[in-house]
């Protein structure tokens, strides 16, 4: 008989390299799904791991295999510390996204490190992981996967917008959930602020002092990706090839780069959310704390911008990957073809028992 209550840990590491998000959450199935967040914490990467992860796209396959093994052991230690520190005894599964090393769905390739079966043995728990590969094999983008959670856990909002390494959005059109990546966010902003000795631009304060470069802004807005229909997704490889190379060709001061790119983000996001009038827009992800960016988005829309609780801002993706794991344990659909472009809805993820 299928259970109605699950206590699981969700694990998420995003492309912005903020750290590893862990959430201990109880999901309950009544007339619909609801949840209670019991514990949530972010483990920051040290400088060595941040550098190793930043350079994954240029690593050889052999190096990736070594890093994958090392990262799986590292991830197991982080998870075990979280379990021990929070005295977690009641646990149905650990549901882990891993960390994206390669994402080239057009080449039928997506690779998230930290999803090895040894994770179950090292944590002595059932592990549900590697959620993207099956979708790519079925002709999908393998991303975004969060919209199933938007559909079943946050359906009261017209748009769910996440501001992480990339901005991605989820909404409903004609009773069908659709979602797609909009543009890079922290993956670019953090890359440039790093040259000043900081890991991120606190509240967007440096960006707010910069000058807009309209030539660069126009070229950014004119990139081919923005003309593509959904489903579509972005990866670090695309950023390196099209965004960083373009920005670097201008030789601007860091503050001017940040100011121009914040405007680019705000324009691209407002284009998407302004497709509906009088809409409610739930915003989560680390980019919420960039007050300058949020104010620029607000200035370009009349829709209602909703900033949720700190736990939802910071841990919504980890929460939903925990939920994807629960759906996988129940062998229920956790990946939507309307979102990813796959041949069919399906229940994705590997289940490893220790």
C-alpha cells in the first residue's frame, strides 16, 4: 500500500556555486500534497571545491570520473553531518540532484556528478537521484524539473520564477504546465564580482553604481536563444561561448558590466511575466537578495511580485527535488513532457538501496 506521509532529505547544488542546500521535509498526501519544512541548511563550498566545480566544463571525461567519485564522497559527508547535527532518525530517502557537470541536451548529454550508487552505502539510506538523464534520453531538455512541484505544491501563483545561476520560469497555459530557462543570472553576476574579491554583489550595490552600456545591452538582448520557443534550457557552456565572450570584448569596468547585465536580466524576465496581466509572480532563489535587480524587475512590470519566506527563497529547489524523489518512490509522474519536450510524461530518477 502506498504511503501518505514521507520524511525525506532534498539535496541541491546549483550552478551559482553558493553551496549545497539540504532540506529535511515531511510531505503529506491528502486531497492534495502539502509539506512541512523541518530543517534547512546551506553548506558553503570551500575555495578548492568552488574552483573544481567552476571548471567542470573544460575537464576531460577521465577527470570528470575522478571528480565525480570525489564529489560523491564529499556529498555523503555533508549529508551525514546534516543528519547527525539535526538528530534525524525518521527518514524514508535522500533525494539528491547532484551538481551539473555537463548539460548538452541537443547532443543527448547531461551529466550530474554525485549520483553514484555508493552514495546510498555511504549514507546508509535509500537514495533517489540522477533525475535528468532519462528525460534527455526521451528527447527532452532534462530541464527544468522544478515545475512539477510548482504544479502540485505552489499552484496558487500564476508564475513561479527562480533566480539562481539561471532564471527559469513556470506557468500554466491552457491547463498545461510549461516552463523554461529565461536567461543567466548569478552565474554571470558572480563571475564578474569575483574579480573584486567578493563572491556576490551584496544587494546589487555595486551594480547600482555602474553605467549602462547600451551597445552591450542591445547585443545581449539580441542573442539567438531569446528568439527560440520553449521548451529550452541553458548551460554553462552556452554562457562561456556567447555571453562571457561578448561581455569581455567590451573591456568595461566591473560595475558597468554588472549594471548592464542586471538590466538585461530584468528586461528578459519582464518580457516573460508581462505575457499575462494582473498576474502573481512568486520569486525564489538567491537572486531575490539582489535588491537592485528586484527593483529593476518591478519597474518593468505591473504584475504582483511576491517574495516568500526565507526557507522558500533559499530552499525551494531542494524542496522540490525532495518532492521529485517522493513521486519517484511512488512511481508517479515527476517530469512533464510539456515542460521538457520529452516524448512522454515519466517518473525519472535512479533508486539506490544500501
